[in-house]
C-alpha cells in the first residue's frame, strides 16, 4: 500500500428533513449568499425550505450556474459577493453548483491577478477561501464531500480541474427525498458518474490495498444493483435513493483512493469532449472508459481480471477472454442505464479527434494515467476507438 494522508473535515447531515438543520449548521451572524442553478430548486420548494431554515439571517440568492459551471458566471457571483459583503456561501444543487461555489469561495479573496490562475495552477495557489456549505439535490460527483471542482472557461474553450485544502465544504446536507423530482437522465448520469469515479481509483494496478479494493468493489456492485432499478421504478423508493446518494458521496470523498494509485485519464479526456461539444460530463465518461480500458488492458491486466471476477462474476475463459468480457459488461451497464457509449451517438465524428487531442496538449494533459503513459497518441487511439 502506498503512503498517504487522509483528512476530510466535511460534516455530513444525512436523511429526511435535514435541511432544517441549516439553522444550527450556518453561523448565526452569517450574511449568506445562496447559489443555485436553474429554476428547479425554486419549483420543487427546496429553496423555500432553505430560506426558512436560515431564519433571520441576512441572505440573498444568485441563480444561473450552468450544468458545466462557467468561469464567466462564477465571476458574476464573485462580484455580487464582494459588493454585498457576504461572508458565507450556500450551494443548493448538484455537483456543478457545488464545484462553482468552491471556485467562487476561493476567487473572492484571491489577490494574485485573474482568478482563472486558480484553474491554471490546479488550485495550488489558493491561500484561503470563504466558508461554504451545500444542500445536495443531485447525487453524482461527490463534490459535497471533497475539495475539488471543475470549471469551464467558455471564451477559452477550456475545462480544468482544481482542488485545495481550503475548498472543502464546512458541511453538506444530504436528503435523499430531494432526488424524487429528478428526471431519469440525471439519475442515470449520477449512477455512471459515481461508477467511473470509483473505477478511476480502483482499476489501476495492485498495491495490496485490500480494504480500498473491497470498498470500491462494494460501491460498484451497489451501483450495478440499484441503478437500473431506480430507472425502472414507477415511484421513487427511499432506500434506493438513499443508497445512491451515499454511494456517490463515498465514491469521491478520498476514502477509497487513500493509499492506492489513481488514473483519471478518462476524466481528463472527457473534460475536453464536454468543453468542445457540450455533452453531459457523465456521458463523456461512458464514451471514453470502455475504449481506454481496451487501450490500457496490458498495464491494467491484473486489476481488470480482479474487476471481472469480483464485480461481474466472470471466471470462465482465458485471461484475455475474461478481460474482454469485463470491458463488455461495463459498456453494457452504461447502455442499460440509457447512456450511449459511442461519440457518433452524440453527433461527434472523426473530424473532432485531432481538435480534442490538440486541446489535451494545450492543457498539459500529455502524460495521463496511473503510469503517466497515456500520451496524446494513446488519447488519439482511445478517441478513435470510441467513435
């Protein structure tokens, strides 16, 4: 097992009716800016619950954070915070809103020029951030219990990730009933997003991280079990939604990645597809992962065999046949969740591959993966195989 440090300071308030706990979670004298995406938080009544729970605290609302949060919109929020003197931020939404609030919290006190430098430096230049909490409405990214985020600069056509010890949520409220109004596409995206987050930390090479492997395999098996059932259910089932919400959080709160190698090449390639073509983040992951596993099957051989046996129950055949079956089962699972796994399904053709590879090179994504061996040429092969 590799050396590691593990620290996660985020307080989780999980279960029905926990939005009312904002009264004790948010500092009594805080001046709060609530940040949301579209109109759904208002329409579902979640925003009204949040405002009621804040009681007599001064608060205002900033709306309009996009599904792939943009630098431009985030900077509008920064301006409102600076002008209004807000000292506590509250994200109400899914991972996109929480990611944006992490960046906004770091950008408000940033004094080293254009806050886009936070993304260019991957967050290493963040010295402090405003405190913030979250009310999660869409389980997917795990952003509610980690310090990372991804922001898109529309003018630059860039989508970059960052993280800092200063950008953990102080708390996150996880009420599974808030998923009841989500459309099937968003639920499917959430399942696949959590699945790939887990795979990125698990499907690398063995270091005898036995507990981490078993945790990861349990997360994957849970998603395989509940994902299709959630989509097929005529009415929401609380236990399934609760398990989805907590599983997505555990997939990326640092626990399963402690002491083991991590990949993240699928995410880096997927980010470029989203930035250039606007495809949902989870859907780009479903496109890239099966092709990347094929391209990297040699380096990932031992863990692919373990994954096939422990997660999918694949024990028959030669080693190569079992690896083929494990990758096919992964692709089939995404397709059963209603998520196409080919770029052509999203109208992206071979003419886009060179541009996507050039963007990876422009953003320094030239040695990806757990062995740093996913070069631009490998990325090109992955994208071509994903057509």
